[in-house]
């Protein structure tokens, strides 16, 4: 405990706690979509905390710019990848766990493997 | 001290997500867990950079963040349309 510096250690501790929470959520949640919720949001917050602590500890300009670039890229791509995984899973007939009917589906039932996807290439 | 604790915590979360990769009932769980694993590896590399003061490792973390997103996009495109490129 002799080298405790709060400016570095508190964001790193908070960030690693959120990363562990996200891992427990990914392991314990019952559904792909709720697991996506846990992984995308909590991992963004946890990695932001750890990058902030690292940038406050490594005071060189090179380290700061690289960490800022990684953090910006994480903020841009983590929601995108979660959106892509959820879209592909829903269009390829992975039914979500719901308590009622699927209100987003025009067919009134979960998409089945024989159904046509709404568009041929939804990403294009 | 706190850095070692953070390394242990992030490694533990990596092992938990690796269990999800092995168990994952569908391919969507596996893609999501691989995405999570790439982010976890970036966080581990940043923590080791703070511990050892080797700033070269941050370039590896930057490249790994680009590659992880590219892998997710390629896998989801392949599973949705049957091919990666047009």
C-alpha cells in the first residue's frame, strides 16, 4: 500500500470492477440480448475508467494520444458491434426471451429459419 | 498493489468470458464473447503498460482494438448474408 496514488488507482479500481461486473453478467444472464446489454455498456464504462487512470499515470504525450485514440475508437465501435450482433441474431431467428408477444415482428411470431429476411442485405 | 489487483480482476473476467465462449448456446453468444475478449485483452495490455512503462505496447493495443471490431463486422456479415465481401 506504500505506492498508493489516488489519481491513478481510483479510476483503475472502478474500471476493473465494472469489467468484472460485465463478465459476471455475460456469464449469468439468460438471453443473448441481455448479455449484449451487459457486455457493451459495462465494458465501455470499465475500459474508459482504466484508460483514464492509465493516461493520468503515464504523463507522456505519446501515451496520452494513443490512449485517447483507443478510447475514442472504443466509444465508436462497441455500440456498433453490439447493434450488428443483435441485428444478425434477430434476423437469423434467434428468439428473444419475452414475457409477451414480439411487438417488433410484423409476422406476429418469432422469425423462423425459412422466413425471408426483411431486406436482402440490411447492411448495404 | 492496486495495479496487481486490477490485473487479477481483469484476468478473472477474461476467464469467465472464456467460459461463455465455450458454453455459448448460439453463435451470437460466441461472437459477443470474442468481442468482449478482445476488449479485455486491450485493457490487460494497457494495465501491463502502466506496470512496466513500455509505451510500445500501446501500439499493440491500438491495432488490437481495430482488429477486434473488424472481426465482429466480418463474422456478423458472413452469418447474415453468407459472404463477407460483395
